[in-house]
């Protein structure tokens, strides 16, 4: 038994010595582990460098915000608005004037359908803080809507818009505000903004750099969610409309703007009050541009930035009843 244990221990010792000698031999052999170690070291170095760059960026002061162009460097937007006396007139004009007050380098041409300026409109313009020209011209009786006629039977605002165009070209006749028209060579764009529409401020910056005639969609008009040009490869190729799509320019008045130099170069371009229903816009634009040369704006006419909204006509039954009793609202309070 003793001999057997001695043999086992001897065998174990010899195997251990052999393993130790093999290990010592392997330690002297060349190792191929350097490339992975070097790659790992390079990754650590790159991470340290990136961290140092980020720390430097955090310590660096933020860049100054880009400064918008000075207002004097911008083309002027001439906004032509015809208006007429009615219960909601002041409410409409206050809303529009406050939108326009957000737009730099804007000149409001407000034209009353009246023989002369009214105190309501004169006071509103004076308080608006806007650069404005106040004009007035009465629509001839033969062209006025008769009692009970729907609004689409006769075009409204024709005389007033043409009066504003005449002022831009020739001056004269202003009853308030800026009396002198733009000087020859002035940069600008002309837009026809009715007082009952709703306008995004973005719309005015879209039109500011118009070279000829720029166009965009109008919401809530023509019995559709919107009307407007159809654009392909940056060019107007047709119009999305339901009523008389074969009109030369089947567009709403709020859907285009005209470069001031183009209008001044075409002295005979104006609105024709005798044009067929729906052709009022075409009566002006046909003198100015070919449909293929229209300039699409508002992301190639895919964004609606103006809406053909209308204020509901107020119901005055209670007021009329009180007036018959001699207890009507104080007429000295302007509404």
C-alpha cells in the first residue's frame, strides 16, 4: 500500500513539473495580443478627445442669433382693403388692423364706400399705429346691391379697389394718412385684403418678394375646404376649384399678390365691374400675367394661410323693440 501511494505522488509530481516547464516555455514565445490592445487604446483616446471637444463647446458662449433684415431693406407690402358701413364694420377692421400691425414694412390703403371719410374709420386708422392712406369713393347706384339680393349677384369693392390702384399710380385724393404715392422704382407688392377674411401673419412674408404675380390657396371658399392652384415641379399647372373651372384665373381675391413695378408698368390693368360673375379677379390678372408664369407660394400651394371667413350678421330684434319703446342703446357709443 505504501509503495502504491509513493508511485501516485511521484506521477503527480512529474506531471506538474512537465506542466510548469511547458508554461515557462510558452512565456518566452511571441504574443499576438498587441493589435487588439492598441485598437482599444485608440478607441479610448478618441473618446477622451470627443469628451474634451464637448467640454470646450459647453464653455464657448452661444452664437448671436441671426439678425432679421432692417425694415427699411424690405419691399413694402401695400394692402388694399375696401370697406362699407354696417354693424360689424368696426369689429372687422379692428381685427384686420391688429393682424397688419404684426407685419413690418406695410402700408394699409383703406378705401371707404362713401362720399367722404367717416368718423368711425378715420378714428380707427388714427389709433391703429399703422402707416396708412385713407381714401373714399362711392359705388354708383346702378352697381349697388338691391334690397334682398344675394351678395354674389354684383361684385363689391370694385370702385374702391380701382381707386386704390389709381392712387398707387398717380396719387391724389387721399383724405387721411400718407398723401404721396410710392416713388418710381420703389420695391413693393400689392395685396387685396377684404375686411372680413382671416389672415395668418406668415402670408405676408410669403408674398413680400413677389416678382410678378404670386399665388396660394384660400380656405373655406367656393363651397370647398379650399381653392387654389395645382402645382407640379414648381409650376402652376391648373386650379382646384368646383365652380366654372374654365375661367382664365379661377381664384379668390385673397389668393394672389402683384408686384408693384408690374402694376405701375400696366396702367390699364384694373378690375372690370361689368365682368361676368366670378371673373372679377380674371379681369385684372389677364392684363398682368399668363397663368403658366404664376409664382406658387405657401410650400407650393400646399398650406392655407388665409381663410374666407365671414362674420355672422347680428340679429337686432331686441334692439329694434327697445327703440320702438324709446329705450334703445345709446347711439353716441360707437360699436
